[in-house]
């Protein structure tokens, strides 16, 4: 038996066919565009996400079939989390573009709610903070500004995160559901009681009837409709937000286990088990996953908004590179960044600063600066950003991170992994399979379908590729980084 995992990320959809022995038998990928209608706004066309899903799945299944893999028996979904999608419940067409997690248009709404004294209560219930990053303020903006909201109030238009949208498309509109890992990123979900909060729905102007049904992270969500999704009807048996899925895919099942995913952004999560750990230093408390018996597992998270997206900007915005893979050799061609510091606050700053008014900054340029220096400064910025998060985890939250397990596309970059180990002063461990987000979705779905009986069975499938041991650093580069971050803050308010 095989599992189909759909990983709907920020820039594209990856599909994996994973065998019963936890091997990847088929892989497909399709990129989709991002739209920037105004400064600070980021949108997707939901139909393009769906079409990318169909293309990626077809490629993965065809590859697996040609390799002789067993037939797919169930589907798992993982997704970019805080992005909000609206769709017509009957036609499944989207009346407007999706508002992406990177979008910063709701900064004024956050300020208004904060000035009204709402943030402490929001943090108490959700483990999050008032920031444009999260879904709730995006929904408030739509309620106040978009004509499509009338359809939401009438019950004709559904709202949800990307997982809910894909479930609706896969099932032909029969199911409107999500899981707690995604629900806990909306600002509408009480992570202590484990359900939607009427109080929070009122605060963010969201009708409770419009919210999705919250189901455990593994177990049956519904079945695909062959008229909507080609092939036999298959059960959808696992769902999780991308970072929680990566935590699961890295076999971080025990409290204290941690990982960092280098994707569009970088996300450091540490499993805190049944303990709901709260941070006062810029970290987020979130649901990791929920078992079918209703048991919630929690995580502490540090979210860095722009890391891989900065490399994409070097490629698409500046034309300094043709592919992301070129960054390693180019950055390694110089011994250091030549004093150049790049703060990639292209959509504001996330953890631990949480400043939506921050903007990107490049400092320390001289006549001798080359594109190699700027590329190296970009890789250093990723390592510095993750260091700042891990330092808060260890110092402020009192949690130990003896080694950091990494995944995501940029984890293939040996220089980045070495820079990360040097900045943290701890070992960085890279697995053989870097697509742990998709693997996590496959693991959850396989558990939900009975292909695997217990998460502990899956731990044996994790295989080490390489360990990067730390080398001593003098700290001056990180000191310049901290100074540059402060200069980037509040720029949009000037």
C-alpha cells in the first residue's frame, strides 16, 4: 500500500507517493505564481493552487506506477498555514484571491485591536499575538472591505485555510474541515479547550457558522469525488499545517525534540508534549497535532518570515543567480560577506521581533562588494535569524536544544548548514529525505488509514545524511546583524 501526500506550499505544490516502508516512490511538483497588487500585499489565485495540485499529483502517481509501487490507498494534506481562502460552496470557485500569510495589509487592524486592549486576551486564548501574519485579521479585513463577505454572511461562501480549500475541492464540496494544527494559527481557536472560540470569532467579525469542522490530525476527513479528482475514491486520512507536518515527518514525537525547516521562511519548532508552554520573548505557542483520542500535543515555534524567499528574490528580483542551487558555490567563493549585512525583512519581521513595519535593508556596501558577497550575506541572514529564535528558546523559555535537525530545500546547501552550526554552537543534523513536510503528511495519513499502527513505528524510518559540527566564531558578524536589524525596524512608518 502507498500514501499520496499533497504539500501545498507558498510557491508551489509538491506531491509524494510514499510506500509502506516509508520510501518515496513518486514525486511531482508544480510552481504557481504570487501576486503583489500593492506594496505589502501578497495574493494567490486559489484555482491556480488547485490546478498545480492536479498536475503535481498526476506526475507523482505516474512516476510511482512506472516504478512498480503499490496503489495509493489514502491521502494526506499539508499546507501553508495562515493563508485565507474564500470559495463558493456550490461551484467551488473563489470569488476573490487568497490572502497569503506573508501579506501585511492588516497592520492597522492589529494596531486598532492592540490599542483597544485585546492582545493580552488573544495571546491567552491562542498562544499567538496580534500580527498580520495570522488568519484572523485577514478575515477582519475581508469583512470590512470585500464585497465577497456578503456571501460568507449568507452561508453561500466558505472560509478556510488552504487545507480546507483542498479538502473541499477533493471531495467535490462535500466536506468543510480542518485540523487543530491549522485551526490554531487562525486567532480563532482556543488552544487550551481545543475548539473554536465564540469570543474570538466575535472579536474578528467571523460568523462561527462559517468556520470549518475541526477533526483530529489523523483519521478520516472525507473521501475524494472521482468527478472532481480523477481516479478511484480515496479517503483523506491525515492533515496538518506545514511546520507541524515537518515536525512529525522528522519523527520529533517526544517532548524536547526540535527541527528547523528552511522554506519560503524558516520555522523552528520544539515539541512540548502535553505541556502548553507560553513565551514572553517572541515565540508562539501552537498545537502540534491532535491524536484520534482527542489528545493535543503542543509546540513552541519561532517563525522567520523571509529566508528562502530572499534567495528567490535574488533570482527573480535582482537577477543575481539563475537557480537557488548556485548560492552555495557563489557564497563559498568569498571567505566572508565583506562586511555586508542583509536584513531580508521583505514582508516585515517575525520572531522574535514581530515588527510588520520593518523593511529589508542591505548595509555595509563598498566599491569592492560583489554579488558573491551579497549572496553570502543572504545565507548568513538565514543563519542569524534562526540563531535569534533558538537563543530565545533556550534562554527565555528554558528549553534545551542540544542539536538542531534541519529540512526543507535550503537544507541541501552545505554552506548554510555549516554557517548555522557555527552560529548556534551546536550540531546541525540533516536527514536523507529533506521533504519532511510531505513525509509528515504521509505519516499522518498512513496512521489514519491503518497502514502504520503507531508513530513509534515511523521513528525507525528516519535516516541521517550528515552532521555539521560547529566551528568557533568571534561573534562580530552577528553583532553587526543585530545592529542592522534595529535599523530596518519601523521603516514603513517613517
